């Protein structure tokens, strides 16, 4: 069989396309599956050193200092903090920005959460702030919410945490 210029070009194009598709699948497939777990009800929240069994429910609040949606949610966080003081709800604030910076940020919003930890969001599966994750005594996610919540979604959080 004699190769012409057009058939050679076509073969090289198909080969390059196949290699590109294979490489893309390797990169995008392994990044999502291996590095970032799915944050979904029923899965275990991968935070090290949290005693989930110490409370009936733990509400993990993922924030970042300077996050506009987190700042806009401050009154909701203050209400959570107030209602949780008379319950068996554990509030846990996490941020990749360091405990001091996160505590200062929350304090500036009038939100006093005793348990603040520095956590790299990517390995945990958190992709946006604010994210709220309700976790049971076995460390399993029962519910989650992302972004600034509507009043209806805020009521869902209160109900999930048995605060109302």
C-alpha cells in the first residue's frame, strides 16, 4: 500500500487525537476520583482528629476569611451559635487559611465558634465556601448545603441539627 500525503496526514491527525483523548481522560479522571472525594450524604467526612461521637450532631462550617457569601451568612451563623449553646450540637469551623486568621474573621462577624481548625479543603471534597456539612456520631454526612442559604434552606439546617 502506498501512502499519499493526504492519507499520511489523516493517519497522524487521528493518532494525535486518540493520544490527546487518552491523556485527557487520564488527567481528568484521576484528579476527581483520586484526589477529591465526593462530598455526599452517606459518605464519611475525612477530617482527622474530630470526635464525632461526642455530640449528637456536628455541623461543620467551611469558610474563608474575606468570602463575601460567608460574610453575608454571618447572621445565620450567629443564630446557629446561639441555638447550639443549649443543645448537643457541636459547631466546627474549618478553613485552609489558618486558625488565627479564621477565628479573627469569625470574631469580626460576631460569630463565636470555639472549635476552629485549619483544613485543606481539596482532600476533604469541599469545593466552595460557605459549605455546611451535618455529620452524625459516626462521622457520616447526613446533609450538606453550599453557598448563601435561602431562609428555607436555613430552616432545613435548623431541622437537621434539631434546633427547632
